[in-house]
C-alpha cells in the first residue's frame, strides 16, 4: 500500500518515539509498573533470576504453546517442557482450585521459583503477559521482582476495532495489532471489513466483490471536499480467505476473538459497484473516493437477502466468533422512500416507516444468523424502529442507546465517540497529524467508565464492556494507526480490566514510562504523552 512519511510528521512535532530501550533493570519506582493494574499486588523482598539450567515447565500439554510463546517473547533460550513441577524453576500450572473466572490467574514470584496458576489456559495466557511486563534483563540474566498477584478482569468484553475499508493494512500489521491487544489483556478484535470505499474480504461465490469492490480509482486529498481534489492514484487491496484463516488462528493462539463486520444496509457502495442489482436503482455505482455517508444502500429485495446470506455463510465459515457484526449505522432512507419495492414491503408488513423497515431488515438477518448458531451485533442505530430480539448493541452515539437497550434486557458494549474514538485528535490539531476531528486526550480515555451514570443496578449486568474504535479515513499507514492508538490503548486496557477502585490517574502516569520503553523496544510508534512525571 502507498506510504507517506508519517514519521517525519511526528518527529517534526516531537510526538514520536522509537529510541532504544535503556539497558539494565528498571528504577525501583517502576518495579511493578504493570498496565493494566491487577486486582491485588503484594510486594515481596528479593527477585527471581535465571541461571544455568533454568527452564519453564507446564503441568498440561495445552499450556506448552503459551510457554513457548513466553520464552520467545522474553528473548531467551529457556527450554520448555511438559514435566513435573519439581523439574523447573518457572511453572505454568492449571489448577482446578483457582478462581472460577475464565481469565483469572495467580502469580507468585520468589527468589527460587515462579509459579503462574489458573483454572484455564486463557487465564495462564493473561498471567503470562504480566510476567512479560515484570521481566528486566541485565547481563543476559532475566530478573523478575518477587511479588504475589491475584488478578481477574472487571469486564468480559475488552475490545479494539480497526477499519480496513477506508485504508487497507497488510497482514503483517494485522498480526502486530493483535500482538498489542494480547500484551494488554484485550480479548476481542473487531475487524471492520467492508465499506463504501472498499470491500476487503474474499467471497468465493461473488468474485467481483474483490475484483471490483476492493479498488477505488483514487482517494480524496486531505479535506478537499469542496472543491473535491483527488490524488489520482488507484488504491485498494483485500484479504484472501487463506490469509483470514491464518489471522484468525494467530489471534486464537493469543486468546483473542475476531468479530468480523459486514456492513448493511448502508456503507455498501463498494458491493453495489460490483453487483448493482442489489441496489434500489440500476446504478451505475462507483467505489467511493471520498469519505462520508451516501444515499445508496442495499435494497430489501429477496435477491439482496439471498446475496447477504451467501456472504454471511462464507464469513461464518472463516470466523468462529459467536458475534457477527452487521453495522446498521448511517443508512439514509432516501433510496427506500423512492423505491416501489421498499414501499410495498412497508405496506405488506404493516410497518410504520423506513426506520421500521430497517428494523425488519435487521431482524431478518438476525434470524439467519441465529439459525446458524451466531448472534447479531450492530451499532446503536439498530435500535431505531425496534431492536431485533437477541441483538447486542454497540453504543457509539453517546450512552443513550446503551441505556435504552440495557433497560430492555439487551447486552451492550460501550464505544462512545466522545471518549473512545481513537481517530480523534490527542492534542492541539496544529501540532498533530491530520485527523477527522474531536479531541480525546489520554486522560479523558483513562477517566472514562463503561457503566453509564444512573443505569439501574439490574441493567448494569448487561454492560459487557467497552471498545475503542479506529476509523482510518485519515490514517494511510500502519505507523499512523500505531501513533493514534498508542498510548490511549493502554489507558482503555486499565479501564476495562482493572477494578474501578484500583484505577488512579497519577499512579497510571508513573507506570506508563516503563511500558512506553517496552513499546519502543518492540518497534511500535506512539505519541509521547504531554505530561509525565520526571523519571528518578
């Protein structure tokens, strides 16, 4: 994909960092600089240090992959074995007596031994990320400060989103993005795969979706809408089904579920450019070269539903996730108002208006997904006209949608654009790379709470968690994506994992520099926060 010198832009404003990680152990103040902060941490004197013969042992073969990953991530040659606990100094142990929460774990580090235990392999994996953050290296020796940690997540859903419709990112970057999620204990990657500006997933039955829909003739330059100015460069790309299978497996090995999003009925022009018969007018349609919302959406014909069911069938074959995201947002109703077919459905089904027609459309798709053992999830516009019976709502237009859905007994995931849109500026626009607008600094993300104020206790159980959304209209490169999500992603990690009473903004700022040095050593780009305490 085309790349521009974002690094130059960030260096110009003093916002980027990729300096080598300093040698030697972290300062005492950063001895337990963990993000997200665990439920309980009890410091213990001393430290564990590797020596000749140190190895990692596991008491169950299903943990060996996790142990192999940990050994590789620590950059050591520590051997890994499925063996009796007495045969190793670092033990990963499944323990039926552990906390019942699927992702909970316990870590005990002493001078002569490290024991990470959990009831599930998923819990062991989350705990292994804590071990990674605790480790320092000096003279080739790994050192882990002695500590006792008991930990479990506050919310069951902890997500990050990525839009690859506006700009396409290579498979290598998708893996790096998943690595970030794993390190900070996220468990869900929401992959936005279709848009007006590009269709990014291979569908074998409909090859024109990628032959035509994955490519646009050019891309708008900056914000040159009126008059429109394009860059004159053809642009596109898509993921083959084999690539998607590999990415899904890569995420699963890190205990991350990928939720695919296939937009409907709006944001569908790329598909209509390939197959205009699914629109309300004969077209022709063109893959969009600029951003925004269009009146052209899927028409609720029988042939459209047959097409969408075929597409979703292939999507379900690729993604084992319970949830399938169908979008449902920003679908203007003008085309339906002018369509005799759409108006006939409104009359036939006794619907009030086009909003109820969209609800009818979504309910029909939900029945298909439910019949295949899946659950529908959509943006909060799916509330308009009546919510599908089993649907889960992602509330992006503030919290009103979430409150309404939760009170009706529906599960909700908080993604408000006021706090969790990472395409918004992080600082003064004149000092930042071009963004879509808004202002969401690090502190605003950190102080956000997913439970809406005033939500009755009986409805709070329906708030599954929260997710940050990364819309990429103005992110042409993977460097730019990293810059926009880091370090805000770390703040949200603590919001969705750590107990509310354990969160402290001042303490977070003290812990953050150690994690930024880690990110730098791993080669990630990030925005240097405006105010951090001086390192002692």
